[in-house]
């Protein structure tokens, strides 16, 4: 083992690359992959980009493909609790030993003149591990954007998938929907099928133009229809486990992607699709969690809701599920996000807000979040210095109010980690 890795955990080793920040581009990842023997050329890939819905679509696809008997790798980001959850095979996290071995291989492949970013290191480790494990297929979620994202190294993906696109990560991707869509469209490859969720007309036009330029067969997907027992898409009825009406479009995108795989000769039955869709799970997204707080049994709804579009999905869900209940929001938001936009969507004037810090150097302080939200609420929020203090206050004299934890996946991860650690 290299001296650098000998005394470090995977998390500590990856943390050592924080200093390189976010630096989009493909030169460094190609250097790593060539030195690793081009593992990205050994795996059939479904590549998924978008602003919202990427993780859900990846979860649906994994569940369907696993139900059809395939051995499927999945790569997602960010993680909620542990780096290992980003790299899974049939839903099982990579082991500590395998992750260390993969990072050791990457460390040996690093050229001093091309220092990689943290995301490039974990992405290269993923490629090496999936190739070594000889997965039947890999589902890859882009980290940021698409065109210059470290996952975008496959010339011939089985299917490129683009979910809902909105204004997020504007500093890196652009300030208009068309600019952001153009970056996401970078995963479209010449004459490779692309499946696209219904989007704003400006987005759809940009994606359609890129598919036309690349002679890529494109499938435009509209949302499935809700039924008494689940949903129906193009005559195909299925149960839908994940909560929220936005899963009608995400599940339809997954079905359209599977149909594209079928056209390429992959044997995936209707039964496997129904089983997979019904059994799909995706932690930290519209998830009910029961836990003990100071000896008291509590139930909370957790959701990332880390941008305006995701906040709209969450507010729609709680309005429909609890139209006559006041909402108590335990919330933390990064300072790189549209804090006021997220708060304006989520908060009704009678709601209560409990601002807490996100476990990140980029957190908005609870004091600042309280000030930003004060004009939206009848009762000015009191800032809390920790998640636990915010939770205690939210569940104090709760009565019939609904308590929701949201605003950042890092915050959701902190909460879930505390539960697992006891």
C-alpha cells in the first residue's frame, strides 16, 4: 500500500483532495483511466444527467435490472452517510477493503502534473471496481452538469438519460435554462439513444437540437398517470413505491429507458419491470423516519429539497398529504443555493421554521437563514446551533403539526447517520 494510504481511511484519503475544489474538465480523468487500463471501455453504461430526478431514475433502473437477473453497478452522488454508498452492485455498498484497493490503484495512477479533483478520484475508483467486478451493466449519475463531468467518458452509452432540468449550479453551468441544458446535453453521443423527460420548452428545444446534430434517436417522455393502485404509462400499469407526484415522470423515464434497452436486445420482462418499480427504494427523499428523541417516539419526513424545483415537489406533497396541518420545518441550506427561493416555495405564513447548520463549510448560518425567512412568516424563527437542538424544539409541544427535515442532502445525511450510530 502507498505511504499516503497506509494510515488513512477512505474518507480521510478523499478529504485530502478537497483543496482542488470543483474543476470541470475531462483531461485529468482520461489520464487516470488510461493509466488504469481504460476500465470505462469494458462496461455497458446507462448515463443519467439532469437537475432533479437523477437519483430516483437510477434507483428505478437498478431495481428493474436487478429484478431481471442482471448484476448492476450504480454510481451516484453525493452520499448521505458514507462514501461507500456512491458505489454499489445490486444495491450493496462497496466494502471498505474493496474501496481501499480501488483508491490504491487510483493513487498509483495519478500523475503529479495532473492532480485530480476529489470527484475524479472517486469516479476513477468506481470505473476500476466495476470493471474488476465484471458487472453486466453500470448506471452512472453525473456529478455536475454533463459535458465536462468526470463520468462523461463513454463514447457509446447504451442509453443517455436526461431528467428534469432547472436553475442550479449556475456558477458552473450557466445562468439560463438553455445554457444549463446545453451542458447536460453533453452526455448525448452520436447515434446513441437518448431518453428525455418533459421539460421547459427552452430546455426541450436545446436537447432536441443536440440529439438531431448527433443523429441520436430521441424519446421524449411525458409523465405517467396516477391510478388507484399506482400508475400507468403508455398502457403499462405498475405499482409505485416512491412518494410524490414527481415520481410519475421519473418512473416513466425509467420505463422508456428499459424499452430502449429491449430494442437493443436486452431481455427484460414486463414482470421484472413491475417488480422493480414496486420495490424501488431511495433513501433521504420523501422518506418517513421514526426515531426516539429524549425517550419520546417521533416521526419525521426527510427530503433533500436542495433547490427550488425540488422544494416545489416537497411542498406539493405535504399540501396534498396534510392540507389541514401546520408544518414545522427543520431546515439548513448551503450558501451556494437560492436560499430565499427555496424558503419562499416551502413556507406558508403560519408555518414554523427551525434553522440549523448544514455539516459543511458552505452552510448558511442559522442566524442568516432566520433573517432571510423572517419576512415570509408570522413568527420569526429562532436559530439553533445544532441539528439536535432544532429537532428538540420542533418536537416540543408538536400537537398535530407535521415535522419536516429538509434543505440539504448533507443535513439529511447527518440525521440518518446519527440514527445508525445510536
